[in-house]
């Protein structure tokens, strides 16, 4: 589980921008909303020697959006959904 608290945006409204998250007046500040993101990572050895392993990684299970606001929470600036991603793998160790 990952938690991000309310925070001023680090000045990245666009790639290469030099803008800051702090405006001239408080209504021009922009900040990222606090959020929780849930991830799961599972790994299981498949044989007694531990040479074969199955992996499963699930990221952003709840599809939590990342939101940023301008000044106050009622003024949504940006909202991005990254969706659920998954990795399934099989590992073999040469010994």
C-alpha cells in the first residue's frame, strides 16, 4: 500500500515547465490530493530445490486516480487514471 498526503505539486504542470506549486496568492497554489494505492506482489517456489518460481505483481488494484487542484479542492486541475497493471512471470535459477 502506498499513501501520498496532500502536497504542493513540485512544479511539473508540463514536461520542462519551470512553474512552481506556490502561486502569488493562495488561490493560485496547486497541489496533489492525498490518496491510497494498493499493490500486491506474490512469489511462490514450485520445487524443493527452489529453482522454479512463479511471480505475480498487481499494481493499482483499486484504480485510484491521481488528482491535482488549483487553490481549493473544488477546482480540479488534472485527473489521471493509470488503471490496473499486472505482471505474471516464471523464473528459473541456474545453479
